[in-house]
C-alpha cells in the first residue's frame, strides 16, 4: 500500500509540475507578445484589440493550467482521505473551478467582441 501511495504522490507531483510549467510558459509567451506589440505600435498607443487578444490567449493558458492543478489535488486527496484533507480539497476545487468558470466567460466575451 505504501508503494501505491508513493506512486500516486509522484504522479500528482508530475501533474502539478506540468500545470505550473504551462502557466509559466503561457505567461512568458504572452508577455513577450505584449512587449513586442507595445514597441511596434508605440508605447501607450497599442490598439485595444491587440491587448484583448493577448489577454484571451493568456486566459486560455491559465484555464489549462488550472485543470492540471485540480487533477493533481484530486489525486493527492485519494492518498490522504482524512476529513481535513477532504475539506481542504473541496475548498480548493471550488475556488479553482470558480476562477476557471469566470475566466472562461471572460474569454468568451473577448472572442465575441472580435
């Protein structure tokens, strides 16, 4: 049983690292796009459409990373089934799903404005 627990913890750690990597990669990619757009268009005169597109793409990376982080939390909760861990997991998942839901609605609104 300890071996199975170790495997689940290792798997959850890998999924967690993937989620954080996606988040960092998406942030850096969109930051570079933003800086290039600012200097190309002129600082503080960048068209709103360009910034909205960057925000939308960054939001998609954030949503993807949140999905991985939620999966990692669920796997970790399987390993430790104490009530305290279940409460903690429930709160974490509710917060992350809420963030994902509202971020998804914002991304949809940005797409509709195009």
